[in-house]
C-alpha cells in the first residue's frame, strides 16, 4: 500500500525508525540490568536481545493497530490505553539506564550503605553480649574498689602512727611510746590485710579479664563479614537515597524518565496528530472491500445451506410418492 501512496513513505519510515531505536534502547537497558544481576555476558546478551525484540514488537503492534479516522477525540480515546502502556514501558526502560548514568554517585552511596549495614549488625551482636560484659566489668570494679578502700585504711593508720611519733597528732607528745606502737601495729595489720586482699582480688580480676577476652573473641567471631552491596535492588535503593537528598539529581532523574517517555510515546503521538493521508484512504478502502467480500461469502454460504436443507426435506416426500 505504501507503494501505491509514496508520499506517506517518509512518515512511516520515521515512525518505524523511532520504534526500532526504542527497541535498541530497551535491549541496552535490559542488558545492563541483567548484567548487575547475573554478571554473565551470555545471559546479558541473550536476555537483553530478547527483551529488546519484545519491546520492538509490542511498540510495532501498538502503532500498527491505530487507524486514522475523521474523529480526533474518538482516535484519542482509542489511543489512550496505548499511551498508558507506552509510558509504563518507558519507565521500565529508563530505570536501568539511570543507574548507569549515576553510577559514580551510586557507588559512593553503596559504600555508605555497606558501612551502615555493618554497623547495625555489629550493634546487634554487641547487644547480645553486652549484659555479660557489663557483669564482668562490674565484678572487676568491685574488687578494685575493695583494694582501694583497704589501701586508704592502711594509709590512714600509717599517717596516724607517724603523727604520734613526731608529735603532730594524737597525744601531741613526740616519742615512740606505747601509743605509737599500738597505732603502728594497727597500720602494719592493715598493710598485711591489704597485701592479702590484693593477692586474692588480683587472682579473681585476672580470671574475670580472661573471661572478658573470651567473650570479646566470641563477639567478634559472631559479627558477620562485611558484605559488598552490588545488586540491582541495592543500586535502586542507593539511587532513591541520592534523589531524596539531592535536588539536582532528582530533577535530572525526572528529566531522563520524561525523555524516555517522550521517545516511547512519540510514534503514537505522531500517528495520532498526523493528518489523514492517502495510505489511510487505501487502508480503509481495502478493509471495506474485505468486509464486503466477507459478508458476500457468508451470504453465499447461508444460501447454499438453506438450499441444501430444502433439498433434504423434499427427498422423503418424493420417495413416498414413487412407492405408492
């Protein structure tokens, strides 16, 4: 039909080229998305090609199924579901390419996300072991407090004995008499008690510290290794964080999506707003002729069926007359 209407060739060649390059962009977009998922070249090429061919065939069907009539609003209502479908396809196509365009920003955001995930996992493990760690530290603090209290008592008694000896305290008489000896005995007793308490408590402190080291080793072993976030879902999450935080990137993200929507909807809009041409007249004439031919065939079949039924009804009557 285009050979019979050569003036329409450029218009439909342009529409076909737009559909073709939309399929190419869809193949590239799907290929990149599948590369982030499978990280296999054969899967990327195979499924990317299949996706591109599917989008190309779907766009081709959307545009080819639209027919020009003399009523614009009727054509628009007919084209509205096709436009909605074209917008959905454009959004799906644009998202993987947005991931590639903002790849450097996404990589930096992924590192931050990895650190946050690791910090969350580390905090969860620490919460599980924190009660035991606090208990051991509290026991060590109590033992050290007991040693410090006994050391302070010994120092106080030694100071009192010294003051009694030099006359600066106690009886205020400078001598080494019985009072001094009694105070000195108390100081020596406190020193001996301090030594015994220190030896006993230090052994228990060492045991608690060994238990702390064991708990710390178990806690570090329970912390999972830092995993690298590089999947499609992580990249989408990173892109969402970037766009929510940065106004220029958010606007750029919208402009890229709108660009793909415009490219995807362009064939439908061109077909919708273009004036009716010779090709449309020829197509309508061909469809009308086909419809008339179909109706004629149906009528002929109906007539043939009715004639056959009449003949079948007349056969028994003729046979009975011949028998009589």
